[in-house]
């Protein structure tokens, strides 16, 4: 079943995670103050049936690693009604939160905030639609409009819909990364699906879990399993000697400032590489110091009691993983000595991070017009717009996948509000320019 084309939107957003949610909010607030006829028309397409953000890692008591002030709006517009403080007031918890004296809310609370904000702009979102293709709209001359094809339905009867846009914003999020040859299954999980898979574990009395990875998610999972299953052994395996602390000192945190994006984008390739190497320990493969100390304290107390239920196997890696009917058989190799230990576990959890998706598959015919650098990565303007050849006038903006051009904040919440404002301003400027352009010049 196919429906006629919808009207032409100023922008169609693909995906509706926090990044595109922040953009929807920025557009909503822009339209509230725009002159009549200058409003931006927008629609966001999301394959999930409702808003959700890393639901598989909403571990009780896990906290955010960014300040509540780095919400979806405050750094762009401190007076926004979509900020975390207005959310607290609306929920009746503002005074309680102030008395709590924290900068970092729980992940559960921040997810509730995101849902609350998403409800405020739900008229801009179409849930349950998976984008399948992006094509030129078919007009002669330069491509000034694109068609975004999507498929929705209940799995029995599908409906194909198409949205036409002058501009695109791709916010499809990151892709979970598993080691080569490993596929998600009943007993082999990526951290992104941790709580969902754990709830479906067949046994109520597991004997052992193996957790691969050395970052924040790996440490949180090891902590949660150790606290939840009091008779189970938790084996943490990683190639580092131990967990490394995140550098969240004030000067290092400047890498997350809006001004840092200007500096990074304007720097040459070698400087960008050095900056990334210098500051990777603010975000990648590192753990909050409080959690490191808690895990060490717990492990030490077990040694005092003559037991070892929390094992940290540093400088080690999984070399073999074989899933059976009732267990997983693994081989763990010590990188320093070469010695190998065989273990059986009820489940193996891979907290092995994520990769940035290449938008080439979605862009289809448009991909050939997108310019790439010497490493094959998309060239991106400062306003997050992909460099395209003259044959494409419609703009393609990236929400994520710009770490090589805009720095470490590309896939983080820290810049969500400011980035959304910059893209909204760019869209508004393009709309004004388009309205002033002679009809003949637009093809």
C-alpha cells in the first residue's frame, strides 16, 4: 500500500534519538518566534514504536556522566521550557533535586526527562517508520529536493510512505560493535541489550558471568551482576591491566566546550589527530573513579573473607567462545604470560562499544555527490552539512559520524543543544536564501 507524497518539508530527520530530539526542540522554539511565513516545516522518522534511549543499559543507580545542565536545550537557550530544570518543576521534584546536591542525575531519571521532552514535540515525529531509501525527487537540473522512503506497519500489513524534503538530517545513531565472528544470542550479548537479555536468562541461579571490556559500561555491568547475583562469580576480562579512570578535570573538560569544536574543525589533519589522542581518556575506555574504587574495595573485601566472586582478569582477552545449550565455554589468554584458562559461564557480555554507521547505504544515488577526504570519510562543513558537488543543492546534515571533523563531542550529549541550534540556524538561513532565489536559478 503506497500513499501519495506529503507536502515538501524544509527538513526530514532520519532517526529520533537525543540529537534529533534536540533539533526538533530547536525548530519548535525557532518557529514560535519566527515571522509569519518564515517557520521551518519538519518531520522526523523513527523506526522504534516510541521514544527510547539505551533502554538496555538503564541500570538502577547508574548515573549520567554529563551535567544535567548539558540537557537538550539549556546551553542553546537557558530560558527554554524544554530544559532539565523545567522538567523537574513539571514533575514536582525541583526542590528535592536541589536538596539532592548532585550535578549528575541517574540514567533512569535522564531517560524520563528525554521522554518528557519528546512528548512535547511529538507532533513532529512519525514513529514506527524505518527509512529504506533516499532518492533525488526527480526534477531536472540540480537536486534541490529529495524523497525519503520509509516502511511501517505491524509486520502483517506494511505501508510504504514517502516524504519529500529540501534538506536531510541523518541521526541514525551508533551501531553496536561485536568481535568478528560473534553474533548476539541467548547467552552472548552486547551491552546495548544487557537488561533485556538478562531478564530472559533461563536460570534464576547463574553460576558465572564473563564481561569483556574495560570502559564505563563494562564496569557498570560487572558491578550490577556482582550486586544482583550474590552466589554468582563475575569475571571481568580486558586487555588493560585494570580499569582506567576518566579524566574529568576542568581543563580536560574543555574538549567538550562549544569553542573546542571551532578549534578542532579549523585545525589541520595532524593537529586533529593529536588532540584526539591527547583527550581520548575523557570518554573512551575509561571509568568513573568512584566506580573503580568501589569495585576494588569489594574485590579486596572478598580476599579478606577468603573468597573471590569478583575476578578482574587484566592484560587478558577472550580467544575462544563456544555457545552450548546450557552454557558458554570460553578460553581466556593472559597476554603477558601466554597462559590460557578455560571457563564456563551462563552468559558472556561484550561491552565492546559502538561504530559510526556510514550513511552511504541510505544516501543511495546522492552518495556519489558527497565529497570525501583522503581517508574516505565524508567532508563536513562547520554547520554539520556534508560537502556535495554542484549537482546536489539539497543539504545533508549529520548528527553524529563527525568525530573526524568536529571532535570528540560528535556522538555525545555534551554538544546536543548547541549543535541543534547551529543546524537550525543553518536551515533557517537556507530557507531565507531559497525564498529570495529567482525561480530560474532553482532549476
